[in-house]
């Protein structure tokens, strides 16, 4: 690969990697661009070898990004499916204001999260309610309210005992984002935000506790699970930098999902490193 890179040139090698890794073009498309635009004939095998060389070259930069994300006080995390030679893998992402780090792992559970954020996880982690995050202390978590809004809507549409609980949840959801937008726009300060959140949090807790006594099994299970993580639903109003949704991580991983659909994952260990390091 070093000889290939020298023959083609480091700048063109970087362009090739950028076309496939950042703009998510297929290798055949990259080959066509190199031949038509740059007048450089190249084989598909050469492109793969140069991607491997790029992955090696980016090792130090990737390690710095990963360390920066792990040390940040607030990070949004998410995971999506991936493949290695057709076998299921998971692509994890942790995104903060300045950096985003990706990691491919065989586990969607706690091991995958540790591979991304380290054994001792620092700062507040915003996420959905996936079980991999359950070992985090509640004061280190922020549950995504966008996901909660969709869950409350589903229960409201089910009717019966679920409807009242779902309706209360949707009302709280609406009030929460109205107050959050006022805070974000500077119309209210954090003390007012906390006061308002405490009021609607008490209202929702009462409804969830009532739902725990419901004969409807789905309503009862949902309410019990939500009460177990209840404090983690409200950390955003007290901790600077924490937002009530995990939308930032979902937007960050969207490009990777498109890449997966086009490439069907990776085939080798260095191919996986290329994906992680180009996305980060």
C-alpha cells in the first residue's frame, strides 16, 4: 500500500478515500471518477488497498478524537446495525459539540458501549432507553424525549386504560418543549425552567403510578419501566449542555446508515477501521 500511495500520490489517495468514506460513493463510482476526471486508471483492488493505507494513517487522529469524546461532559450516543462479511455487527456513535467518534463492535449491549466510551464512562450520556445504558447511574443519563413522545402517542392510540396515560404524556411532552424553546431562546432562565419541569414531572409521575395499577399489561409494563429511569428524564433542565432529545446522535449516524445500504458493511479488519476512522 505504501508503494501504491507513492505512485498515485497522497493527495489523490486522500481524494479517493474521501469519495468513498465521506461521500459514500461505491468503489466502482470512485474508479470511474478517477479515470474520467483525473485521467488515472486504477483497479478496484488498488482502491481497497489505498483505503487500508488511509485507515492506518488515520490511527493517531482517530485515537485523539475518541479520547476527546470520552472526556467530554455531555455526549449523545446511538447505535445502528452493521455487517462484517454478512455477519451482524453494530456501529456505535458518540457525538459531542466538537467531535464524533464511531466504533464497530459485535455487541449491541454493555460491551459495545464500553468499547465506545471506555470502561469508566465519564459525563452525561443522552440516549434512548435501550438496555445497554441501564448500568449507567441515572444522574449520568438523559432519556430522549423524542422517543418518549412517540411512545406516548402509541399508547394514546391504543385506547382504553392506555389512552389516559398516553394523553397526559403527550400534554407533558408539548409543555416540556414549549418551555425548553423559551429557555433556549433566552426568554426564561434555568431556575424558571426547573420550576416548570418539576410541576409537569409531578403530574406525569402521578399518571404513571396510576398506570402501574392498570389491568392492561402493556400499560403497566411501560409505566413501571419508565418510573425506574424517571430521574434520567429530567437531567436536561439542571445540567448545562444537556438537551432533552437524542436527535443530534441520530442525525450524526444517518450518513453511516446510507453508507451501510450502499456498501453492505465491510469485509476485513482494516476495512472496519477505515469505516470508523473516516466517519469520525
